[in-house]
C-alpha cells in the first residue's frame, strides 16, 4: 500500500514538473515578443502580372576594387562592363565588387546577370553602370530595358537608359546596387525544341513580349510577365541572307506570332547559322519599322563548341577534324578557321567518363591576336614531373557512326616565352562530335 502511494506521488510530481515547464516556455516566448522578436511575417500578396523569381546563385569570379572620395572605375576583364563612381559620390573608401549570377528570368535576358555589392552603400551622387548585351536578337531600341531585381524578387525597369548600338552597351545612372541585367522586352524565343539543329529537325519560334507595369511615382516600374503579342502588328517573318544552298523551311503560324523552322534533310558541309527575323509595323512615332531576330545553327557531322574565360567559339568539320585510333589510345584534333585547335587524348572510344590523368588529357590553342596555349597536363616551371588538373572527358552517345561527347574541367595557361611554366587554371568546357574511326 505504501509503495502504491509513493508511485502515485511520483507521478503527480512529474505532471507538475511538465506543467511548470510548459508555463515557463510560454512565458519565455511572451518575453521574446515583448523584447521586439516578432514571428515571421506572412508572405506578401504577389503583384498581378509582375515577374517575381528567386535571386540567382553566383557562378563567376568576383572582380573587386576599392574606390574612395576621389572616384574611380571598376571593370571586368574581357568585357565592356563598367561601373563609374564620380568624385564625391562616397565619403570613404568602399570595396566595390561585381560577380555574375545565374539568370532566373524566364525570358528576355540579353546580357549576363551582374550582382553589384555592397547593397547598403549610400551614394551622394549618381554612379553610372554600363552593361554589355548580346546583339544576336537585333533588339528594338525603344524596347530595350535595363532592369534590376529588388529584395522581394521583383524585376524593376530603370528609366531612360542609353542604348549604344555601336559597342552593344546599355548605360544608366543609378543610386543603389542589386542584380542587374539587360532585357529585350520584344524578342524571338525558341519554345519547342532548341536552336542547334540536326538535319531534318524542327523547332518552334515565338514572338515574346514583356509589358511594363506602372508603379507609384516614387518607385521604378515593374517588368511584366510574357503576354500574347498582337499578331496584326506583325508584317512578315523571313530568313536573312542570299545563300543559294538549302537553308531549310519557315512556316508561319495562323496567328502570325509564331513560326516553325525545319532544317534541311542533309548535313551542311560546315556548321552554319541562319538568322530568322520578324518585321513589325511601327510601334511608336520614332522608328518606322521594328525588327526582332534570332539565330538557328545547323550542325555539321563533326564539330566542336568551346568556351574558356567566358569566350565561346566553335570549330566545324570544314576547318579540319582529325581522329586517330590506335590499340591503346585515341587522339582527336578539331581545328578552327582562326588557327584555334582543340586536342584531346583518351584510351579508347568506349562510352563513359574518363578523368584527366596520364592517359586522358586535353589542350586548347586559342588565337585572338595573341597565341595562348592551355593544357590539362603541366609542369611547375622546372620539368620535375608532369601534373594534371581536375576534369573529365565524357563520351555520351554513339549514333549512326557519330560519337558525341563533352569536356569539362580546368586547363592551365602556359606562360608565354617560357618552356615549362604554367599559370593559373581557367574553367574550360567543350561539346564535340566526331566520326568513329
């Protein structure tokens, strides 16, 4: 009996302790709220029709420079990006930086997305940014916008940017930093398929238009989501050029805002690009005609796309592709018209991933007035043993006697006028195809 009373007493004691803990936790939460810690605010309602997306993740190297009261410029090597801080814009030394981030815009981006930091810098004068843009779309000048992403994820449009068609830049005066991109609000986009076509392949093209949503007078206007364009404003679709070779066919949709392009039934002798243009009736009183353009590439049997230091190029079969396959190795050389050359060595032509090493290596010779040589195999100034960067060569597919693959990794640049010295590693990517030998 005594034992049962003790057990009952212990159970009641535990219940009291639990109750006291719950009361204490509730009181603690109340204290936190009184001290200013508020619960998370509910999501704000989305502005109808406006583009709101996540911010992009960093993908490029950071370029930084300290600029003080005397002013200065920040530029990115090998681009025409420029930040100009005039004298008196800041009253202390500020470490400014710029970095590319992933593009999260669903349509219209005509330049890389640049993140400018620091966000909280207080400018006493306007600073100037100039972003390079891709002229491939032959953008309508009055519909080119310089936009930035605010903290809530909306893209806003800067008023009165200056578009320079001679050096393909868009410039504006600003007072704050964020993520910035040039947008073509009227463009031709690929909506079904892709822009690099095999023989007899088709792709669907659509005229894309993004309106501007007006905001309060003290806020920049919002960039709107793509809406259906008025087909009555389309004058014609056409393929540019006067080539007599088969360029494929272009079939216009019934609403005149779309078209289907079909590639020829045979491979071209060399990789070829065709521009497809939409001509519009006047949209304003400034320009008589508006045009928007896109580019379609017809793949040859053997080719290579390359990219290093952000500089892209292509090497097609007409410039020369050499493949040698022996008992223990395969060598491939893709030669370009400007003297560029992609070379790689692999043990065999079996499909799969092949990491860089003694039997797997790649090199790239690039000529843009200065001859630069990059390699996955290198030495440290003194030939005391060969080393290898990180990377892979992947043979992805074999179809109709053609092998498609990709190369991704770091290549070290050889220092000019030295026999063995190599400098920093650069990110390199290539996509290629060759006939199986």
